[in-house]
C-alpha cells in the first residue's frame, strides 16, 4: 500500500509541476479571467483521463510475462526522458506563450485540451496503466490507492498552481518555479530507475 501511495503521489506531483500545455492554458486563463473562474479547470484530468485509463488498463491486462516486463521497462525509460526534459527546462528562463483564443472557457474545454495532450496517453499506457494493474492484482486497495493518490496530488497541484498565479507573480517567481521543476525531475528519475530495475530483475506484481 505504501509503495502505491508513494508512486501515485510522486508521479502526480511531477505531472502538476512540469511545464506543459495544460499549465500554459491555466496561466492564460488566470491572466484573462482570474483564478476563481479558472479553478474548476484543475479537475480537467478527472474528466479527460477516463477513456485513456480504460484503454490503457485493458491493453495492459492483455500482456503477460516478458511483454509486461518489457512495457514496464519502457515506462521507466519514458520517465527518465521526462526527467531529462524537465531538468533542461529548469535551466532555461521560463516563458509561456498563448493566445487569447487558446484559453479554455469551461471545464469541458479544459478537459478537451488535456485529452489532446500526448502526455496523459503516454503516461497511462506506459506508466500508470501497467502499475495500477500490477497493484490491483496484488491488492485491489493498492490499485485504488495508486490511482487515487495520483489524481489527488495532480488536482491539488493544478489548483495550487492556479491560486499562486492568481495571488501574484511574486509568489511564483521564476526561481521558485524552476525549483519545483527540479524536484519533479528528480522524482521522475527515481521512479524511472525503479521501474527499469524492477523490470530487469523480474520483480513480481
């Protein structure tokens, strides 16, 4: 259970802290309409990820033996790539470019933005889906804990991001944003290494 919670919380924090399409939309939305009207958009992953998660878990359930281990290793490599990308982003000046027409006006529109983002698809098919299925086979409560902790931290992180941006740029200085990205990179790297090692030694589900 503890492993599931740590996995979900760590990956959720990293997903919320990394700069990406959703964060860019949220920044634009706050600047144009204020943080209170933008806050519901933090729940967009709960709406958009349902079909992604279903497909990913069904695909993972069809894999056995070496194929499952190979997918687990591929997920670890993907996490290391995410970590490297986040680390590089932390070493560059942060900037967000977005047009007025790009800002989502409703929770549904924000969910569509997230649905068209490749990161949730890659994350669910290569990382969360296989991990959740492994945990579920070991203990249904662990599987639920992994997914629940991931979305709890992800939604809370996005909501906090919106609130901080709305409170003023001084609370979200470039230096502090870069520190958050460094922390997310380290978390992604740690989880990625764990995934690769577990796949190599054939750690059971």
